[in-house]
C-alpha cells in the first residue's frame, strides 16, 4: 500500500513536529486539534522552523513553500482521518485518552488505514485493543525536536502484522529518519534508559551531590551526551517525565520510583521550558 495522506492528531510540540517532517517529505498532511488557537500556533512554529532552515542554507526556499502548501490544519479530525492512509496520534500520554481517540479513528478510517501512536512509554497493544484492526496498530516514537532528531523507535504490539511494521518503517525512512524495531515492553529502549538517568540526576540534585549545572556538565563532557539529563527533562517537560516514571514504576518496579524532588517541581508548576521555569529559569531567555 502506498502512503499519500497522513493525518496527525494533536498539534502540540510532538504533533506539529511530526506534521513538519511529514509535509517536508512529500506527504499531504492534515494536522488536527480541538483548538483553532493551538493549530494556529503550530503552523506558526512549523513555518518559523522551516524559515530558519532556509536562512541556514539547509532547506531550499521552494521546498519550504511546497511543504507549507501540503500542510492543512483543521479541527475536523473525522474528516481528515477518513481519507488518510496513515494516522499518527500524538495526544498527551494518558492511556484512556489515547484509547478514546483510537476508538473514534477505528470507526471512521479506511479499512486499510494504519493507526500509529506516538508514545514514549504506553502499550500499543492496550491502545490497539479498542479497535477492530489491532494488526494495523503500531507505535512510532518520535523525538523532540522532531525535525532535528534522527531516530524513530517503531514498536510492535502483540498483534502488529509484518506488513504494518514494514509500512511505517518505509514512511519513517521517507521522512529521513533512522529506525529501530522494538518488541513491546514498558518504556521501550530509549525512554527506559532516559527515565533512569533523568531520575538519578534528580536524586543527586536532591542529595546535594552537585549543582544542576555541574551534573549536566559532567554527563555531557564525561559521557558525551549532547544534553544533560536535567536540561533534557526541562525540554520534554517535567510533568511528562514524571508520568513516564510513574508508569515505569508500576510496570517495572522500585528502581523507577520518581524522585521526591521531581514530584515537588511538578506540583509547584515548575515544568520546564514550557512554563518558563523547571530545574533552570528560562524567564529571562
């Protein structure tokens, strides 16, 4: 089956990034959300990132214009999904919410359409269980910022068919991504490791082992990480990091128990870059 039309459900940070790379790769893309305001902000961000690529000489101006012409923003999820070959759901990491979206998609999508969830920890088997096409359900774990990060983790559920897996691998590679195939397990590969490292960094911060700056500096210079674990937590959102840890703690045990300091940060609204303050203060940047 050829992929021509992709719908992305959810126009937040990850959703607009996925829509960006899909439109750049030649697909007709429908980006959907319940909020016109969120959609307008998403399109503005996509255009800003594309223009920066043009300014840096990495994206031809004609390519930018063609990508923007292929990008359609709409609050009509049903209408967009009904004509799509692939739907990529990118709503918040809450199982009940994702299952609700997949129930709706299953009812309106073409029988041949593939339904993918962009999740960093949740079970594609559980998400696909509410559909009549579990063999056509899969997880595609993109990374933030999507237009710069090379990897897509492709996670097979218990029922994902070989054809479905190959289809999304081809789409991801058309988007210019490197891929790894993972059999379903809590946290997959990257989130499981990242959660452990990020949580341990919070424990060290809480215990006074070193300052946040020096913890991040040590990890970057000593272990060759491109970004320190506390910086990364601020980027992805400390609330997102906490939800992931809570899920991994339930499914994999005590070693993933969230650090009390992380819990305090989230309870106080210090969620990272998106709120202007997390481990670091971004209000003056």
